């Protein structure tokens, strides 16, 4: 019986050794392709200096199988929700590779000038990657791993056009237009629509004084480097909502994703989420503001 046990163990060990024999391991190719980018240039394209405003970064082949990387660009026009045609603006076949492209170069490749775009419009960069064995991948093939925090996948990204924030452009009188759902008819809504208010600027904070009534300000905080809105909102606008007295301490808070305050345009729009002590309403209940500089 002991001899039988030793024989079985010996066979098992032989099997394990054969499994780790490097000559027996098959090479499993990557299931996709991934070029990563480490950006180190401008995060936005400055319309006041399109030649010096350069997006740049180093591209690396994370999957070690990319034979060609091609990058296209188009302009997304925010006001009309339309796009220009796209053109190839960069390609690479060896890595690491250096990407440097200015706003002027993108516009020229698209047959556009700086007067054809406005702050808030986007350059949409989209990539196509071809592997050593001829497979082709685009930004539509990207999964969560390629777009995750650990790897900055160079499949797709957007760079907005902007103008530098100038305090004097933002400070002063603004005309307010407000819309809200018909089932709401709060005093602060009615106070806002059609009002003329004064904006003051202190550091990164713009305050639209008394926008929702006396002492009921809208405060907007921006990133001055990009003019992106970091936060926006009000303090309590009353003890309770007229809509339902059980909803206490109503406030309005900004939905800030993709929202910019470009002082040079003389206009600012934002959707504000309706919240109370008991929670927040869905986006269908938002108050929408458009402010125009006078």
C-alpha cells in the first residue's frame, strides 16, 4: 500500500512539473489593444492664443502589440449640438511616441478658423489602433479596464475651447431667464425669472446677489485655469416648499458636469437640482437658468 501511495505521489509531481515546463506554455495574445497617454500640456484650447495652446502627452503601448495608432479630430458645436467632419491629425507606429498638437493645427486641418468656434465647443479626439496581427480597435471597443483610473487609455478624449476668466467681464449686471416644472411655483422661482442682478467676484467665487430674492444668492465656484464650474448653489431658500409643506429648507444645487463659465461670452447657463432636507428631486425637476451680461 505504501508503495502504491509513493507511485501516485510521483505521478502527480511529474504532472505538476510538466505543467510548469516553459516549453509547454502557450503564448496567449492580448484580447485587445491599448495605448495609454500621460498628458502634460494644455487641458483646454485658449481661443485668445491658438498657436501657443498645445495639447501634449506621451503615448505608450500597454499591450505591446500595436502596429499603428491613428488619431482623428472633429469639432462639437455646443450651441447647435452638431459636429464637423473629422480628419486625421496624428499617427504613430513606434512607442513611446510624443503627441503635440495645437489648437491652430487642429482648426487648420479641419479647414476652420478661430472665428468658427466659440468657448464651450469641443475638439473630440478619437483613435483607431491596429495590432501586429491586423486587428482593428476603435474607441467604441473600449471597455472599463481601458478607461479606468489606473490606465489613461488614449482612445477618446475632448478638449474644450475657452477664453481666460476675467473678473471685470463677470462682475456687474446680469439679466436672468429661468424656467422650472409647472408643478413648482415657488416664490424664489418667480423672483429669479426676469430679474436683473449684480454679480461680484472674489477669487474663484462669483456671487449673483439676490438672484432668488433678497438675501438669496446663487454662488458659483470655478476653476480659473479652465473656467470649469466646480460647484454652484444656494443657501436655504425658505422654511418649506409651497409645493408641499413637508419638504423643508429647499435649496438649489448646480449640476456641474461639463458646465463652464466663460466670462468673455457674456452668457452663463446652468441646471439647478431641487433639493430639500428629505432628499433631492430627479433631473426632470431642475430649474434652468440663463444669465446674460448687460
